[in-house]
């Protein structure tokens, strides 16, 4: 899969990733998209942890800003210029407001990691409404969006529903 090509042809894509390939695939996509301005929304790894992983893989960190929805809930948030912290992955209104503000800064890409992790904190219907709203917000902006979802059988119906809000669904095998 060539994420650059996919985003050349589509405004928003949903990438379904098997758990065994999740780290490798997400790093590869971040590296490719960091050639331009990238906002990486994380709901499962701290921005500090991602910063470390991304730096090791030569992701252009000067082009990356994080919206970190996990560090505060773990009590590990720190002040740095590359991260905006949200209270928890369950705070969807707060997360939505922060993303709307960030999108005003003419970013090229927004990666949302991950839809399936939101189900730990919210009901499937709530997550689906949130993704619908977020997809609409992205479509009104100049930014292109990438949503990640883990390829997990118990989340299949929610993933299918979220697939309705994007331009293309890509499944990594």
C-alpha cells in the first residue's frame, strides 16, 4: 500500500491493520506522511513514547504535532511544544474541539490512532457518531485524514459503519 498515492486520490482513508503488523505499519505511514505537516492523534501510546519510536525510525519530527489523549489519564503528561494533551480517550467532545483548532493550522495530514481503541472508553454508537463528525470536519478542511483500526472480529460492525464516513477502506493483510 502506498499511503501517499491513496491520499492523492482520496480525502480520508480508513486503514485496517492486523495487530501483529500494527507497530510496523503505523510507523511506516507516519514516516511517509511526516515529509509534510502531520498531526498525529494518539489514544493508545503517549506522545513521549511515539516521539521516541518515530525518531528511531527517522520520522521528520519537526513536521509532527501530537494530540495526546492518553498521557494525562496515565499521569505522564509533560509540557512540550509538539504535544497538545486531552484529558482522556473518553473525552470525545474535548478531543473534537482540540482537533478542530489544530486543523486551522493548514496541516497536510491528520492520523487518528485508533478508532478501535476508543471502544475501550465509549460505546460503539458514540464512537461512530464521533467519527462521522470528525470525518465531516476533515472534509471541510485542507487536511487529508488517515484513521487506523485494529482488525479485530468483535469490532467488525463498528469498523464497517465507520467505513461509510471515509473515501476508501484499506485492509493490510
